[in-house]
């Protein structure tokens, strides 16, 4: 009879979800997941400062090193028999999500000190996931279920030192300089609550937006016209309600099966940071049919009342590259129609901008849920498809301007990312509503 101990590197659902199958089994101990339970089981007094030893047998000991930061109860495990250091989600080939930055700085430094002062022979560092591609600095999107050509799992002390140096440097530079950092084999990604807020009244400018109708009168979907440089360096989209129009009713189409146009708004000067932070709740603007930068027609003045939470907020950074393949768009629900007894879910797709020059494209597609494969029921599928901000990848289609989705694409197969139900749908491209070429997104894609 062999005793089995089930312990965890930390208390995240993807690491503890299998516990129930071990609970109440003979000769089996399932270690709890709170800081108290972990420190009690491994006899770690004065958490997180002391390092514990767990004895497997006379010859084999494990060192248990508390490393809170990714999660409160995170530990690393060093096996003296093999020289393997297990780091859970704290160091792995992928994105290192940091829930508590200062805890994380201390934890990594404590881990490095322990290795150096004990002169440990670390043969390999094993994290709990592989999320990097074989291309340096490029990871798979969160929730990908297909990761061909992923990077190898094992890492070395060199990478632990890289992480430690990065964290020490950012700690010295102070809170206001804290940022994501891209290394060949991992990405330091502090939780947004751990990053400095956008300064009040920052990014003051005339910000242009594309505005598209939804299927309820006066409700619209709005997308910022971005650039890679400040003050326009955000891909940003949100829902809003139009009030106080100088023309009544607001001259937007009510039949949205095909739009054949875009609408744009050009408000007065204000701070994009304030919009993102919630200090700006509504604004007055001119509404145009077509692109106001390219000879659009003025329609009326309206008040835009922003609905929170915002649907998309992605900062475009000229120096921190985040390329990806294949083609990828986010989707926003437009309407659910029954045409000839078949369901037609209409969506707006927004191309995800990441690397210069890139392109800012908005496309109108439909999905017949009958043309999806998924593990869930049809009503659950409808709810899933109607969510805003779903990310879709188009396997086999390159992420470049010449291969983007247009009416000529016809039917395309799309994989819903981050979806545990393995949903793949056929999409029909109804129309491309707008497309401009980066890095300044002024020129039209078709030119
Ligand atoms: Zn985790
Ligand atoms: Zn702007």
C-alpha cells in the first residue's frame, strides 16, 4: 500500500478541479488549498518567509518554497533527487499572470536566494502550462485548444534570473513605471489592478469613432479609430445610447440585415483616459454617414451616453510586440433574426490590432447556429454566440490585410477562442463595413 499525497502548486481552478476524485480514497491525503492549510501541512511557519522540507523517504526530500504572487498560496517544489524545480504558474513558458506584484517580487528573490545559498543543482525548471509558441515573445491566445508547434516545457535557471532581474528593476523604478515585459520564453503580465492607472485628463485630443446601429432604436456600438502612438493608442469599443439628437428620429437604419455604409462621430476635444477610467460618462458629437475624414456627410448632433463596462480596451504599444497567427477578430452581437425558418445571428467583427502596420477592420457576419459544432445545447450556444467580446480565430487564414474577411471570403470556418466547449462555427461574411491601414489608420484598405 502506497500512501498518496495530492498537493497543489496553487489554488486556481485548473489546478484543483480534479481533487474530488481523490477525496475519501484509501491511503490518500488531499492537501487543502488555503495558505493556512498549505503551511500547516508542510509545516511552514512564518509564511512565506521560511522554506520547508517534505520527506518522501530516507533518501528523498522535497524543499517547499512559498512563492505567493501569482496566487496567495503558491509554492515551488524542489526535488533533491532529480534537481527538478516545479514552479506551477509562477514561471512557465507563457504569460506570467501576477495577482500581487510586491509579493511576487519577494517570492522570486527568495527562491533565487534559496537556490544560491543552498548551492542547489537545478537541472530543469518545470512550470504547469505551455502557452508560448516557438516564435520568441509570442504566446497562444488565452484558452486556445489547438497549439501546434508549442515551445518546450522545461526552462533553466537563466530564465529564472531573467524574471528576477526584470522584477527587481521594475520594483526599483517604482509603481508608475510598472509594465508588461516580453521575453523570448515568457511574458510578465501583472494584473491590471497592479499597474498604474491612466493619468486623469491624459490623451486629450479629438478622438474619432466608428458608430454602428444595434437592433434597438438609439442603441449603438462604437469603436475608437486608433493609432499606434499616443494619444490614440487604444483599440476601444463600447455600447452607448443616443439622446438629444438635433434630428428626430436619429438617422440610422432600422433594417440591419445589410448596412452598406459606416457612420462616424467627431466629438470635441476630451481625454481618452477619462473615458477609459469612467470619468467621462457622456459626450456631445457630430454624427456623419461615411467617414468624416474621407468626405462623409454630416447628419446631426447627438449626445452619446456610454454604457459600462467597456467591451474592449487594448493598448497598442509600438515597442511591445504581440503578434499572433492566424487571422483573429473579436465579435459583438448585433441581432438574432429568423429568416426562412433559420436562425441568423448577426455580429460585428473587429479585427484585433497588435503589430504595425496592421489594419483596423470592422466586418458584418452572420452565423446560423445549426452550422456550429459544440459540446453544449442549442440554447446555451445561442447565449454564447450573443456574448460581446468573443474572440475568434480563422484557422488556415493568414493574419494579413490581403487575407482579411471581406464579402469575397464567403463562408469561413471560425474557432471560438477561450471556449471549453470546443465551438467551431461557419460564418458568412455579409459585408466589410470599414477597413483602414495602419500605423495611422487613415488610408482605406482597398486603395
Ligand atoms: Zn494559476
Ligand atoms: Zn483617438
